[in-house]
C-alpha cells in the first residue's frame, strides 16, 4: 500500500526550486516529523537520498540501480528535462546515491538492487520480504 508523500502533505519543504521544478526539502523538519515513527519501528523509507537520515534508524538500506538506457526513458516519461534529467543520469553513472549510502551507513547493511524492468521489481520485492521475514525471526 502506498502512503501519502509526507514531505508534501506535511509541507516539509522550505521553498521551490524553479530550475529542478521541485520542492526544496527542509531536512530538519523531515527528521523531526519522522523521529517518533522511526523509533516505533516497522517503517520503510523511500527517498532518493540518504545522507541526512540518522544511521540508528535503519537495519538495512537498499539502493535501487538503473541502467542509463532504462533510466533516461523512465525520467523523460515523467517529464524530466534539461538539467534535472542530465543531473539524474549523472548521479546514476557516478553511483552518487550508492556512495552516499556507503559513507552514511555501515557497509554491511547497504545493498544494491537492479531496477530496470517489472521483473526486477518483483525480484526486489521478494528479496526485501525475505530479508524482513528473516530479520523478524532473528530479532523477535
């Protein structure tokens, strides 16, 4: 089940970036908003960055990776263009999010998953579910 984007519904932004055509995230407000929920546990955070999230919040981090030929078409179909499109492609080429995750969290909890096709999505879901089930078995 998809939940509403709390970044937008909770107005956890501090302005709008005209060049990238998106809200500017207020990271401090995001942390304040999520702190109690994260302490309760059982939360999955889906976001395109990670360096400002506290390490204590996560038992595992999955970084989705997409080949550029798939990514370009995917982003273009979402209306990305110009600098926003090019910067997103460059981030994937240079593994920016993966490197960010590796420097923000323990290396052993960071995993890359391919995210090119609907079949990848299914495999990723299966893998994540298996991990959750094993973690619950080991920790409850």
